[in-house]
């Protein structure tokens, strides 16, 4: 049997660009909000007077402020008073007013928050032909809160910015992201509604939904703030553990990555106690959303397109859900074989036979 190239090995990857070092800053103004939210470093767009126009997901998590509540405020006076210095605001003003050469300036800085200080690299970029500037912010080091004479006025907490949110039915996690406390059966109800309206499209929609959620999950992993090592610089076993721990802590179940078949160009995933299997004893596969999420994360780790498909689901088998990871070129075949209810070994054998057919002519 010939192996299936290209293997979806998540070990042979280049470093994912968590810092903006590998990012072309002249393109930032062309990105829509969804694209800004997929960048693993902080991005803040300011008017020339310092008014916040855009604020991406990574910056929100790292500053523990909800982007939707900081837009429209003044960055230097309301949101980041620690940046209201000659070193930071002075450079910003000079670039905004065009009194300095070039279209960007890069420097190191220390941000003060009440939950700790952060050593950052900042690049201020003037948007070409538009009256706005972008701050690109890469965290180099997380430090304890500074209390000495070197400490600047710390940034406000979310609860300082907007009071009494809980009383208005707004729940937040420790990164100030708004969250919802709801029974997981909500997902089953959604799936049931699709079964009635558009059963044929449910797999595709749930998978796409998951893929978008997986890209956010990557930002969550990159901005967890426990230390400053990017995912791409960590050993794969550790990264896989981080992914598994995050999903477990969020209540999705326990995902196990089986790398044993990676030499054959596939990976096997197992999901125990999937949150999407509200009650066993049903037919079909219920975890397309989770498969999409895992695909979003694995795409980032591998730095190329992979596909994750659920082969068998706990709702039918009573055993942990089983998923397969294949390269992009095997996507359609894997989807078809999974829909036929084939086993993991059967799918791998068919993929390999297909490859042999192709190469044999
Ligand atoms: Zn399942």
C-alpha cells in the first residue's frame, strides 16, 4: 500500500505567525473585522485624535476588555492611560500629523493592567490615504502588576468601563468576553430544527460554523496569557494537550489525538462525552460542529488546509465519537465514506487504494 500524500502531519509545520513580524502592515486597513479577529496579535485602529475605531479579538482578550464597549472611546485617556506618554502618544501624534518621516514606527513598551504588566512590541502604521492609524501589538512577556515608581496608570477593568453589567444580564469570562450560561440541549434543538427544515444542509452548515469557531479558538489558545510562548514554538504533544484542555474546560468533552497513523497520512481523533450528544440512542452523527472546530485549530497548527470528519458518533454507538483528519485533497472522498458509515480502518484503506489507483493510472 502506498501512503497518501500529503500527510496531514501536524508536526511538519512552519511557525504560525503569532507576532506581527511576519505580517505585512500595509494590508491591515484592507482587512474586514472578521479577518482582524483572526490575527493572533492585538490590532487597534485609531482616528488621529485617538478615538478607537476598531479593536480586534486578540487585543480584547489580552487587555480583558470587550471590543464592543471600547470602540468610540479615546484610547489614550479612557482605555490605555499607560500609553498616554511622550514615548507612545508622542510617537503616535508625530505620525498622525506627518511631522515624522515614513508611514510607520516600531518600538518596545510596557503596558500596565491591574492584573499584570505586559512587555510589548508596538508598531504604529498610518493607513494609506485615510485619516486613521493602526496599532499592532505583540506581547513578548507577561509580568506581575507593577507597583513601583516605574508603574504607570493602569488600564481600567471592564467593570470600570461599564458598571452593573451583571444586573443587565451580561455575563463575562475572565477575558471579559460575553458568555452565555445555557443547557447544551440548545445545540440539539438547533440540530432538530435543521432536521426539519433542511436536513441535507445541516452537516455543511454545522461544519462551517465549527470552522469559524475553531479559528476563534486558535486566538483563545494564543492569547490565554499564561505565558508568552506561541503555539508554533511548542512541542506538538504540548499543543495537542493545550487544545484538549481548553475544550475540556469549556465543557465540550475530552478530545484525544491519536497520532499512530500519521505515517499513513491520517490522524484519528476520539471525543469522549461530546457536549453535542445530548442523549444517546439516536441515529446519525451529531458532532459536525466539533469536527469543524478541530479542523480550524489543526489548520492553524499545520499551516495548511486539512479536513476533519466524524466517522461514528456516540449518539449511535454508545462509544466515544471517532473522527478522521485527512489532507485537503481527500476531503470529498472522506465526507462520502463517512456518510456511508464506514469504519476508520475501512476509510484509510479506501483512501490508500484510491491513491494507488491514481498513481497506477
Ligand atoms: Zn459525536
